[in-house]
C-alpha cells in the first residue's frame, strides 16, 4: 500500500481497507492533509480546516475499531462539508462577513448522519457569499486562473484535487452540477427533499437541495445510503422505504438505456467545443440517444427567479435589515428584486413545478431512462470574478428532479466538461445505474 | 316507528335501522323530501335537489341490502353536499353565475368516499358566491329574517331544519363553524389536510378545509371514519393510521377535561348576551375552565388575509380574467387586494403557521384538553345581506387546528349560539370526546 497516495482512494475502497485493518483512518487523513499542504495554497478550497481536530477524529475512529466495536459504512473516511452546513465543532460562516465567527450549537442533520456512519469531518469548504453568486477565494484545481464554479466551490475543488474523497454541497440553481462539471468530478443533486436540509443555510425552501461530490459513482451510492432519510424538521422530507443504492448501481440495466438528448433553450449559448464534445458523445451512443425538444420549459428561468427571489428575500431578511451594506451589490439587488415579487406570480410559478413534473414523467415512462443535457455552457470560464452561469441547471432544480454531472468530456483547452443526466423524481438509484452504463459505454466506445 | 319523523333520526340510528330492516332507505329519504317540501320554501337550503334521483339512489341502496350484500357504514343515509364539491351526477355551480350549468365529470374524493360507504347524495346545498362572502338565497331556519351564516349556508340550514342528518361544507375562514353556531347544529372543521379536498373548489390551498355538519357528536365521528383518509391528489394529504373515531368518542376521558377559555382580541366585539351565556357556561364548568390569554395571535387576521388574498387571486384567476364584471363588487375588491400581496409578506405569514402551532401545542401538553372560545360574535345577525363576521374562527383556520362548534347556548333573542372548541392538529378524535364530556356536564347542570 502506497501510503503517499491514499488521498486518491475512493471512499468505498478506503472504508473497506480501514475496516480490514490494512490502513488506518489516521493514515488516510494524514495523506489528505498532506495533499492539502501541497495544493491548497493554489486551490484555496477550505474555509476552515484544523488538522489536529481532523486527526483527533481519525484517531478516535481507529480506537473505536481497535476496541472491537462494529464500524460504520463511512468509518474513518474524511468528508468536506460546505460552509453553509452547520457543524457543532467548527465555525459555519456561510461565506459572509455578516456571519464571521458564527459557531452553531448543533450539527446539521446531514452532518449527524455522516458522523453516525463513522465519517471524519475534515473541514469546511468554501462557499460563495451566502451560497449565491459572489465568488469566494477558491480556484479551479485544473487551472487556478479559472473559476471552480459555485456556489459549492470548495467542495468541488477539494474532491477534484484529491484533498478529500467526498464532499457535501448544495444547489438552489446550479451550485453542485456546475462546479462538478468545471472541476471534473461527479456532482449529484438528488430528488428534492430526499436528503434533509435541517441545519443548512436556507435560501429557498422550494429550490434548495443538498448536493454530493465524489470521484466515483460507487462513492455517490455509498453516500446516498447514509444521507437519504427522513427528518421531520425539514418540511419537504417524507418517510420513505430505504433504497439499496449500491446494489442497484451494481445491477446491469434490464435493457440498454435510451437517452433523450435535450438541448433546450440554452443550447444557443453552449460553446463550440462543448457542442463538438456532445456530438462526439452522441456518436458513441448511436441509437441509444435521440434528440428531444422540450417546449414547456421556455419560461423556467423567470419562474425560478420568482420563487428563488421571493424566498431568498424572506430567508435573508435579517441580513438585509441589519447589514445590507455588507452584502455584495449583486446580492443586494437580487434581494431588492425578490422583495417586489408579487405573491400571485410566486404562486403561479410554484404551480408550474407539479405541472412540469407531470408532463416530463411521460417522456420517461414512454421511452427514456435519462435526459442527457449540458451541465454548463462550456468549461470553467477564465477569471475569478464570476462562478459561471447556472442556466443549464435551472429547469432540473426547479422541478426537483435528480441531476448528475458525469465527468466524461473535455474542452478544447483541456479543462473538464460534464455531461448532465436527469431523471424523474425518486429515480435516483436508477439514474446512478444508468450513468454507470454510460461511463462503461464511453470507456469501451 | 313513526315514519313521519324519520327525517330527525341521527345518521347513526338511521343506518342501523336500515341495516336491521326496520326501515328502508327509501322511507328515510321520503321523510327528508317531505320535510324539504314543508320548510324549504322558507329556508332555501338547496342549490340542486332532484327528488327522483335521490329516491333512485335510496331504492338502489335498499335493493343492494335485500340482495344480501354487506352494507356500508352510511348505508342508505342521505347527505347534503355543498355546491362547491363536485358530483358527477348533479351540477356543481359554486354559487356563481359564471359557473351556471357546470356539470363535473367526476365526483370529488369526499363524494366518492360517501358513496363507497353507502350514502345517498340527497342534493347540493347553497353556498355563498364561490365560497366567499356574498350571500346565497338561504335563510336561517330558526328565523328566516336572519342569516344562516356562510359560506356553507345551505348545509348548516338543511341539517338544522331536519331536511338531512348530515351535510358537507368547507371552511377557509369561518365557513363551517359560524353557520353551525347560527343554525344550532354541530359544525366540525377537522385538522387541515385530514379530509382530502380533491374535487372541491380551491380558494386557498393553505387555508381550505372540508367541514362537517350533524346534529350529534356520534354522527360526526361516523362521518370522520369515512372521510379522514389519504388522497395523493390533495398535496396536503398524508398517509396516516386509521383512527377509530366512534370508539374514542365513546370512551370516558381518563381525567375530567380542563378547558382554556380564550377570549382573544375578538372578545371586545362579542355581544353582551353572548358574554352572559359564556359566563353561565363557565359557572357550570367551575374549576374545569381557566381563562388564558394568547398574545401571539394579535396579527392573525392580517396574516390570514395575506395568504387567503394571494391564493384566492391565483385560484380565481380565470374568473377574474374572463368574467370579473359578473363577480360581486366585494369579491372583485378582495381579488384586487390579493393580486397586490407581496410574496415576502405571503411567505412571512406562511411561516407563522408552524410557529403558532409550536407555541400553542405547549399550552395543551402542559395543561389543557381544549380551548373554549366564541364561535361567532353572537347569534345570527338579522338581515340577509351579510353572512356575519368570521373573525372568531380565523386563528383556528390559520393554524389548521381542529375546531368544533357545539350548539350549547342561546342568545337573548332565543336564537342558537355555539361554543367553539379547539385542539392541536390531529387531536380530532380526542376533541370530539372532550366535547361529549362538556355536553354531558352542561346537561347534568
């Protein structure tokens, strides 16, 4: 076992090796911390990282195992947590000077779930300002002159740079799928409400999702088994039967999947090299992909804006009232617009969510296993003043459908480019299985 | 058996007598129709009533029983249905000329549930204009110069006048509790979402409830067993364990109940004779009642108005766009106000619902079985231009808590006056049991 490269292990492999006594959690966490020292001066993925505290958690995990206690499914595995998700033992500053020094008294539900599974919370990853559009300090690990995307900038970059195998983020428009695409990792936004959001900064109850980052589909399935669950404190969480994500992922699809290639209204803005990459991918897929037009989605950006604007204005009311001069100009004007949204426009937009889901489900039930569509307009843009445009993600966040960015392609500049796969609500496990088929097809293709 | 007075039987007695072959459903329905002929020229409770169709349903129920088939819990019992609840075999005109001649293709969920239990749908009862404030033709059966209350005017009046033992209504502010109080019958608004609303005119998803009318608590419990249930087409319906309402009602409370007498901000406007009646009731209850002040509820009328206004504006958008000149002036101005509600005010009001429930539950868990509070400002006002003021009901509709009007008192004019009992969400069965204790206590003096 090459101890120097343990940081590149998948979580699935790492937890098995820890359980079997081949490596210790301390060795794994030391390798990750070494990688942080090596690359993070350039990448700057972490809002908070206390190496001693991380190692103390790792040693406790090792002692627990050595004492003969049963180990959890993520035993000893380090996880990065976006700094809008509360941790009782580390600050949670939400990417805003208004929350500097904020230390929550409790873990968010997902952090409790990670700890219950045996995970080590390595540190808190950089977010944009209050998980909106104004960038944090993180840079793209593939080229530090380029944005990593956002708002889950640090989580995507940390996983991509091999500083941690898993990280949690969030998505209200495109905050998981876009940075995953830009950084060349898997990013997964499961069905709305499936992973409880209690203890995470609330921007928009209707649109907020927990997002997951990993370097393999197996690791996403492993995380899903721990994090998909009921929490009565999240009003959109419901009790549901447990899904064996890893078993479903490992199955062969009963028939080879068929993909609906949806270009959508955003296609005109997709960059030429990305269009070429999609054409090449479509060539590999042959008769397993068909181009499909979705007309009802034309106004989705306006509907998304009405809902997110109004809900953000309410969620950030205290920040607005007590410190608006310390918000970015962009966020201030977004809140101002949100404060003027009419309730009837908000409610009309809300009503579209169900309607769109009902019309889209037909597409899948009739013929398709997944929609295949751009995760972003192209590779990570140069410059750090913007985290890029989330528009290609808006419809799938709006509908609450599971969306996955698969790091399958490259741009002309050599930077990574994700393929976004989307499925109906609660087809999460099947979507991961469909993605596995796609990855194997491309690799074999 | 005095066949002439069968119309005054409770549903509980009637369905037992039908099951045992002592009376037929046809005899029962004939007695109800005879009572309609006798009094409805004065009361005008019915928007639609076809005696032949009602009798055909009754004869079918009798034939079913005679063929040896098992009978349902409401077998052969006539029920009145508010004319905002869809029936596939009768018009449903929603109290608006804009919907004149409207004949739905399907039964509302509650109507399907009634038919599945063996009930006869006697006819459709008068509603105010689109279940809002502009009166229909119905008069108070105790004195036709007085309003029956609204918006479930016909349902309350029909049950009070002995034209039918049971009727369905609705409540978005005070549309069940107030007419029940004015007409001297039991009116019950169960917990929000407990009875599915699919197929009922939607005014306000957040505030709309199905309401029930009967002349006994046993009959309400019987109805609850049939109508409380899950329907995925109502977004606020949830799968829940079945509750044996009749068994719970029949139990003795483990301890004599304690009531919290809540006068609230509306007390100043309660009429003198109603205040005197409450004082007398409190005297009978002695140490089983304590006066409690609820301060957080002061702004509830404004919050209720923001939510109902905005949601009604969306729900009645088509009526507004295609026929606003045929809406009443009062409804037009309500919609206009609702169209101007800001989404952030709407959302702030929505957030109060959970907060109020959380603060109120403490009151009950610490000490009280039910809140005891006015159902209305007094007896039914004279005149037919208004259905009276729903303000005393607004808080309990806003919170979604179960509320019951118990016909226990009288005003100085001899007209009935209800006592409103309220309990936390999902204490519905216990609330009925508490009411039974109260009625027995008052009868025992």
